[in-house]
C-alpha cells in the first residue's frame, strides 16, 4: 500500500514536470536576442525618434486550443488523478472528469506560461515615415529618444539606442 503511494507520487511529479518543461517555451522577444538564423544576415537600419511608448501583453497563441502540450499533459494528469477515485462507473466518471478538468487547467497553464509583457514603440523615422515595433521591455526607451530601427530580411524588427 505504502509503495503504491510512493509510485503514484512519483508519477504525479513526473507529469507536473513534463507539463512545466513542455509549456515553458515562450519566445524571447528581447531586442538583445538573435537567433542563429539571423547571424550574418544583412539588415536595413533606419534612424528615428521614439514618439510613443506603451506597455502591451504578448501572447504566443490567442486561442486556448492552441496550447496542445498543456491540454495533453493536463488531461493525462487529470485522468491519472481521477483513476484513484471511486469504483466501477464512478471510477470511469472520475477519470473522464479528471481528464477534462486537467486538460482545461493544462491549457490555461500553458497559455499563462507563454504570455509575457512587451513594449510597443512608435518611431518617427528621419525620412518622415513612422514605424511601430513591439519587443521586450528591456532595454527600455523613452519618448523623444533617438533610436535605430533594424529590420531583418525575414521582417523581424528591433529598436536599439542610437
């Protein structure tokens, strides 16, 4: 009896760790991070001045059903937890209910892990055009600050100090 509880606890810890590891894959939106694909790539750089700054929330996926790892992991964990409740038809209902509740909780957990704060900068370019770039909160820029806007060949833009 005691050994089965230890095994059950280990399985639950494994499921929780699996969900956490698989769900924490939020994209790094800092202007200081370059992917290996962009190293050596020629980019276009524009001079300008920050004319507007606001804090925004960046979601990796807007729809809850896009959080498949959280849904799968949470559903498995919930079904496992439900399997320890009741007998017969009651056990079956507990497994199904646990799976549904776990899948929902897992989807919300993954969505929360993939949500981060960002900053939207509107830059008045020296050529008269305006450009808007959303990136991570550091480094922070203020209105009237002179900056460069770097636009990569794939369209990834970033604002850096001038």
